[in-house]
C-alpha cells in the first residue's frame, strides 16, 4: 500500500509546476488564485495540477467562502523522505564498502609496482 501511495506521490512530484506549487505552499496556505499567479497557465490547467496534488494526498483543498484554499500535508512529503532515507543509508554503506575495496586495490597496485621496480 505504501509503495502504491509513493507511486502516486512521485507521479505528482514529477511535474515542475506542481513542485513549484508545493514550494509555495511550504510557506503557508494559499488560495487557488494565489497559486495561479506565477504561472502562464490557464485556470483549468492549474485546477488539474491541484487536483493531482490532492489525489496524491500532498495538498488539502478547502472552501473558505467563495474561495478555495490549498495547504500542504507535510506527512505526505515525510513519507517520501523516509522512503528515500532508507535507500540513502543503503547507498552510503555500499559506497563505503566500495571505497575500502578501491583503497585496498590501490595499495596492492603500489606494492606490485615496487616489487617489479616500476
């Protein structure tokens, strides 16, 4: 279930317009109109981007009178962060092991060069 949710989240984050919207929302809630301003997109396209973020559970959209207001759900981004962190730890450990092997190979190469008079 988490993987499916992550897939939806990553799909939503794959678009630069949606990432820019999330960046804006990281500073606090914004009206749909406020999210539209920096982009040269139609209101319909902006609504589709927001709908994608809502489906991915990254953004919550609520009505405040006649205005729709969006706010970010930090826990959605935390899920991505936690998932990525587990792989970061794996790659750091793997690269540390590789570093040990490479350093050992370099030492052996130096030893072989000295042994053969190079």
